[in-house]
C-alpha cells in the first residue's frame, strides 16, 4: 500500500472519532441560536467537462481479426430434363339455366282428371314485388264398385305483396278456395234400395277466403307482428271465422336474447245441422273460443350450442259455454355440435294449447259431417332427443325418439247410419270427432343421399305406439308410416322421379251398440313421373299415381282411384 493511501485512511478515522465526540457533547445541552440571513442564496452550477483520456484495455484475450478471403469454383452440370408446357385442366362447366318468374302448367289424365297451375311474380321495383298462384285439380270420378258420385274439385288462388325498406319489411296476402267432395263411402250392408241410393245427393261444397299481413323490423324491440283472418264455410250453411294475431318482442342482453311471443286466437262458428237429425227440434251447434297466451324465451347462442329456456302460459275462454281454463307448458330446446356438422345433438321439451278448427278437420278428412264438436287440444308436453348431421357431401341423416302426452285429442270415427236418414251424410258414410287422452311413444328416421348432381334419394320412416284412456283404440291413427323419394336427371333433357308411400293398419268403428270395429289394411302408393325439356322454357311430363293399382281405403268405405295417368306441358316465361 502506498504512503498516499495510508495518509488518507488515517485522516478519515480521526475526523470520524472527532465527530462522535462532538455529537455526544452537543446532545448534553440543546441551545437555541438566532440566525440572520443578510443575503438570498443563489446557487450556481459549474460547467461540465468531458474526460479526454481513453482507458487502455488490459485484456490479454484480445486478438486481431484476420482477413477472410474466398473464391467460387464453378462447375457446369449437364441437364436432360425438359419441362412440358403448362396446360389448363378441362373443367365441365354446367350450362347456365335462365330463371323465369312465371310458369303455366296444364295436364289431362284418365278418370277425366285435370291439372292446371299458374304462377307469376312481378318485380315492381327494387324493393317491392307482387305474386300470384292459381291451382286447380279435379276428377270426374269413376271408381269401381261405387254407387254414388265420387268426383272432386280442389281450386285456390293466393295473392301476396311484399315491400322491403331499410328499417322494416311488410307484406299482405289474400286468397280464396273452393272444394267439392262427395260422401260416396256407403257401407257394404247399407240396407238401401236402388231407388233410395239414386235419391242421395252426396255432394258437399267447401269454400273459404283469407286476408293477412305481416310486419318485420330489422332493428327494434318489436321484432315482428303477424295478423291473419280466415273464413270457411260449406253448402250446409256452416260458417267459421278465425282470427290470429301474434306479435314477437325481442330484447338483446349481450350474448343472450329475451324473446317473447304473444298469442291472441279467436274462433267463432256454427253448424246449422244437428248431430241428432231425428230430433223434433233442430238446435244446431255453435262454438266460440278466445285463447290468449304469452311465451317468453331466454336464448343462449354459443360457438357450438344453442339453448332456449322458456315457458308458455295460455288462458282459454269458452265464450259459448262460459268456461275458462288456465294452462302452463314447458318450452325448452337445445342443440349441440358434437362433431362439427357430422353429429349435432338436439333435444326439446315443449307443450301448447292447439285451437282445432272446422277447416283443419276438412283438410285432414274431407268426408266429415258438418256436425262436429270442436274444442282445443291440450298438448301437455312432448319431449324428444335426436341426432342429425351431414357425414359427407353424399350422406345426411336425422333420427329422433320421444314421448308425448295430450288430452282432448280429436280422433276420426265413422258415423253410425241413421234410421230414417235425413241428410246425405246420415248413411254411415261420414266421420265425426271423438276426443280422448292420448300418450304416444314415437321414433323418426330420415336419410338423404345426394349421390351426385344428377341423382338424389331420400327416405323417411315413423313409428308410433299409442295408449288411450277411454277409447279402445287410437281410431284411424297408423302405427307405421314411411316414404321413399328418388329424383334422377337422366340427361340434360330427360328427368325422372318416383315417390312411394306406406301407411300401416288403422282401426275404425262400424257400430257403437254393440261395439264392432274394423281394421283397415295397410297400403303402398307408388307414384312415378317422367319429363322432357325441349328448351329452358318448354317441357312435357307424364305422371303415374297408385301404379300398384290397389283400390285401398284411406278412410273406411272410401276406396281410392286405381292406376292414374296424367300428362301435360309446362311453359316458363318472363313478361
């Protein structure tokens, strides 16, 4: 150690010792001094200076960089590869098909049948359009071994108008309908003479009209509102008025939605004919019912799932009989993508109060008598679990199974013949409603095959297991229903299709006292169509119905027409 360093250390030690002693002496007595400042303190900062000396590195590991020198030794390589010139692959381009807004179809067939259709769509401007659809299908009858006239007519005209704006869409619709059917299903043992049969006029005419409107908002609490009115009547002076109004309110709650559907359903009608025609006083039947309901639903939407939690509350007022009822139903649905689009699991537990109308009965069975008793069906609950998905571009499926419980379910049963008869439908050739509580276990399967762009195949099978409360059977309800459909584009001009329907056995009543039942055989209905396109606008077709030729009974004592063939043309056009 140098003398300079030793001197500095010694000096510091002496100063430190002196400081401690001074501190100890000062702590013994604290004196107060008076300090007078005679001049303000003005601090100054001296100029900075840079260190001009550069330290030398004493690291022994410092090396001098060596200069890097390199050269490229090029050797030519012989190549025998000659690339082929690129060529675009041939792609089969489908021929563009021009779309037409209008078409007309006219066809004729055996049983003096006629098919006529006309559809037209007018694009008024960019936002408004008007549509029209006219349909007529008729036959002059001719069913074998049927004594009464069995012709039928079915015609209707629908008009609609739709306008789309930036904030909402609104539309109107109107229509009329006209149908003619005959109560030709006389029982085999009818005990009628030939003159009595000839005196029967079995014709029944149905007619109706409808008007309605809808209003859909793009971004508003009132999501949409639908209002419909329908009138329906027949040749026996039956009449029915049905008004239905359903507004929907939707609230966005972040990732969820609260959707509420309100229901206002009013039905009023009357049957002039009495269900007991041999009474001395004819009273007829009147019915009037108002159903109101609210259905709130909380909707959750995720990346792979959708969940709807809700309930339905209905209040039914039987105005004619002065009876009121209150109903509460579950309304829960869910779906989950288990394997993308290949496996989607879905389930539901739902219920509702269904308004039964005269028109609904006629559409299901046109041979009902105009003496029905109408009341709503209480669908207490229906629960099911299913799987659906598209495995590939070729195959898709949908299967489900479930269980349902209902009360006041309308079942069609054959009316017993009246003696003496008053009306044409009193000869055991018409149907009425019987109501019963019904539980049903069911299964459903649907398979679709899109083999290619030219050939498509689909099949549906349904199974039902009914359990009644009061009735012996679930009258006229089959346990099995199935269908098979195929469409084939043979060439650019030729096309064909086929539809096959299978309906299992059904049970009906022949007599009430004593109870005698009848089993209606199962049946298969095979339909085939073949068409040829002359060009994009004109085509010809031929259709065959019930090609197996079985005069099966869809309803008791009502055999259908045998093999039916109908041919015609279709013309598409633009104005």
